[in-house]
């Protein structure tokens, strides 16, 4: 089955027939509702909050939330039949979200942001759209605010494109995968304003394995071959020799620890 | 669109991002509608510090609503001795959450662009030459 984003832009894809599925199909409604609850669990809100729901569509997630603002780009998906307490806005999130800085306590997005990786017109690139979206989202959240975006990455490349755009905007980012390696894997991008450690979002949850790729990379860089160490000196000498330069022969004294003179 | 939302919306154009005149957006030909909503005192307490009171006053004036006090109510004015809602809290709720613009236009003072509101939903889609 081909992916929706590969066939049409969202405002054309979500016509009456497709949109009805989000209002009537109980399977779709249940999946969307589960993902909304999971996202809320990750947000861990302590009090009634002002939330932005990005790509709210027919307001499925909005029914579960209350006191929200919602944005969507497809007229047929508007929550006109649903009893949604929040305000709806028709907008293209690739153009950014137009709110004052520090407006929202949190943001949530279910099954929406993968559409940003598609650029229908030639004057905008996916990177440009992602940048504008995440930059403006970052600004519109308060200090210490959080955002959780469930999305469907087409491949690993799209996944890292989206995650990197969020990190470049200043977010601390992590990806939560529900049912990894299965067909029904659900990917949640968990973001925190301020670029700090995001693993706190899952600290209370069971059955969550944390893979911290940051620490591994740092170790490989510095601790294995520190600049100025004997191993580094030997490597540099080998490089210069390979280049054809004159290099003194090595001995047991090469790179030996000297007694500090001062 | 609730008046609360209007207090946070700015013009979506990139050119207006750095200008102070792009907030607040000014309602024109607005048709107001009162929508009943359950009051959530904690939410109002949470959101009130973020509300731009001056902008709220000028919007209120433009819409022809009763004028608001010079400064925003403080947190102590929102709950009475027993912890119940005060009249001020109820008035805030009516103003921010229940007063909505059902149709009309939102004007940016900086670039002059008008965003349309239909059935309570504002259209912020920009043609590519305006983005």
C-alpha cells in the first residue's frame, strides 16, 4: 500500500471519503485515541494547560484534550461535527505557527508531521518547511515546555531529518518507539524546550529501554585517543611519513612522559 | 475563535515577525457569538499571567465591549475566602473563553494583510508570494 504523502498533498488527499474514516471508522478512531493518550502520558501535565494540537484534523485528539488550540491544513478534516472545546485554525504548518513567544504550556501532534517531508511546490524544500515549523514551535512554547509528536517516518532518513530539524531549533529531543521492530511500530518524538536531557519523560514508565547514543559517541572521540598522547603522536608520525615528509625514527622515548620543568 | 486565542495570534508572514505592530491582530466586521463553556478556574489562573492585558483592552474596545480595568487582576482577586470563584474570575471566563468571533476579518497593522474567519475558524493559509 503506498503512503498517503506519496500520492497527493494533504489538502487534496483528505477529501470527503478519506476524512470520513477519521470520524466513523472505529479502528482508526481507536488507534488515534490510543496514540493521543500515550502522548499525554509522555507530556505528564500537572495542571490544566494551554496546548497546541498540530494537524488536529477532525478533532479526534481534541476530544480527548480540552483547552487547546488546533491547527490543520485540510478543510474537510475540520472538526465541525465534533464537540471540540478548543479553537480551530486553518494553516500550513510548513509556514510556521504564528503565535506570541511563550504562548503554550505544551504541544501535541498525532500522525501529522511526516507530511512536512513533502514539498509540493518547487520554492520550498522539506528542510525549509521543517525548519520553519520547529523554529516557530520552539518559540511558541513556554520555558520548560514540552512537545510530543507521534509521526510515521517513511524510512530512517526521514526520521533523522525530522529529529535533526528539531534539535537544530534548540529542542532536547528523544524518540520513543512503541512495539519496535513490528509492523505496528509507533514513533513518538519527545521534545523539551531548552535542549536538556529528555529521558526524564520516561523515568517513571515500565518496559522502557533507554538508548543514549550521545555518551557513546563522546567516548569514542576523546578517551580512546587523546590529543598529545603517545598513540596520537604515533598516528601523526605515520600520517606524515605516508605523505612523504621527513620523520624522525621512533624509539621507546617517543612520546614519553617528561618531568615538568616549571 | 475565542478572544483568548486572539490575544496570542500574530501575523504569519515572515516579514512581520520582527515588527511589534504585527500583534495583536485587529478584528474587522466581526460578528460575535457567546458560547457556553464550563469554567475551569485553574486554567484561567494558569493562563492569566501570559495574557497581554493592554492588547486585551484595545481589542475589547475595538469590538465595542465594556472597557476593562487598567491592569490585569492579580491571583488574589480570582478566589474568595472559601476558595470559590469570584465575580472577577467569572467575568474573565466570559470574556476570554465564552466570547467568540464567529465571522469577520483579522487585520495585521504592519503589512495590512487580512485573515478571514468563517464559522469561527480563522484561515491562516498564505499564498506562496506572501510567505
